[in-house]
């Protein structure tokens, strides 16, 4: 079994964390990932607190640890969901993209650990200064929102060199080979989103799962136009990577024009990273986790000279 800080701390058999993707990572998917040996996370953006409470009850059926992820820039508008997560005993709470530092002491007081996503080395230093427990080094190839200034492997190497905290790698990791690569570099595990977007238990719908399965690695785009068109006020510096659409092709590069006269996309936005091209079928989350467990044999082959080029 692969043993890292992550597996030891949360009693896992595979060092992966389900990225808290609002709209996809609900209680069913989080519970399925945790039951299979990873750490499931529920992604929560906006909505009534009882919806999160219901999701946590569903995830808890696994009998295993799971966490909850929030957007820091949205929490000040309604902190009740954070209270639900803490009262429910989530051992890991992720707060990213915005002023997450204001919540660190509150989360610690409830007995939970704090994770935050970073996109630069400066971000990582700020997270350490804020007192977080886990750094998620998210590269620009990752799906959903974040920065797009450094790719995962360069960012991971730099953060590991400078930060003395557990570091998880995020962005572009969808197979055992990707997990093996970041573990070999020194990460405590991988923070994985796109690999789970076509799972049976995901909260997205069948057309979205089919689009994920049919997408190639070159079919995503990092842009702000989806948010601008929907008038979603994401903080400056954070765009999002999604499957490319005609809407994105029309408006990308014309952000100021779109901001002045917002036009909403007719088709849904499907947030996904470049690793979406490695997702080839819809299947249970347990099968995805089991595939990631193959990182152990890959690392063993390398350490024993099993690969000769």
C-alpha cells in the first residue's frame, strides 16, 4: 500500500483526494470515493445549508472520512454552510480563492484541518503564513477555477522546495501514472477532479458525462468569458478551464466587450481540465480509485529498475 502523510492522517488506502467540484462532487460521489479508499470531498458554492447537510449524511454512509470544499470569496455572503461542515465533523475543510485566512482559526477551533489551493509559490507562502495545514499546488492545466500561470509539475517542484507542509498536486492527474509522478516528486498525494467527472455517482447529468468521455486533451480552454457572461463576480486573477464551446470561441479575447454587454451562454459550462482526454468511459468511482492504486506497482518497477527505456 502507498503510505504518505495523507493516507496516514485520514486512514486511506490510495493517496488521492476528490476535488470539491460544486455541481459534480456531491455526497454520493464523495462517499463512493471514500468507501473505495480515497478521500471524498463535497464541493459547495451556494445554496441552502440543509442541502450540504443532506450531502454530508449521504457521504457519511461510507463510514469513512470525507471533507468539504468552499469558495472563500462566496463565504462572507453566507457562512452557515461552513457551520454545517464544522458541526458535522468534516476532518478536512478546503477554502480557496479569496480571503480564506479569515476562516483558518475558526476551522481549527472545530478540530478540522484546513487546505487551500495555490497557483504560485507566493500563494503557497501566504498560505503558510495564514496557518493552513495542507497546500494544494494546482497547475494551470487543472479544470475549473484557479490560476493559469504555472503548470502542475513546475509548481509542485517549487512549492516542495520551499514549503514545509504536506503538499497535494492538482491539475492534469487522471491515471496511476500521474499519481506515481507526483508521489515520486514528493507530494503527499493528488487532488483529482476531471477523472471523476464521468462517474456513475457524480452529481452532473448524463449529457455532461458523455461530453467528458468524448473530449480530447486539446478540447479545453482557460477563460473568464463564462463567468463574465453569467455575471459571476469571480475575483481578479481566477479564470476557469472548461470544455471548449462555440460561445467560448466567440467571446474569448473580447472580454471587455462582453463585460459591457453580457451575453449568457446557451449551452451549460462543463468545467474540466486537460486530463479530461484520459477519461474514456463512464464507470463507478470505485473503479477510478482502484486504477489510481496502480501507482504503487509503477513506482516499484522504477525503484527496482523494471523500466529500461
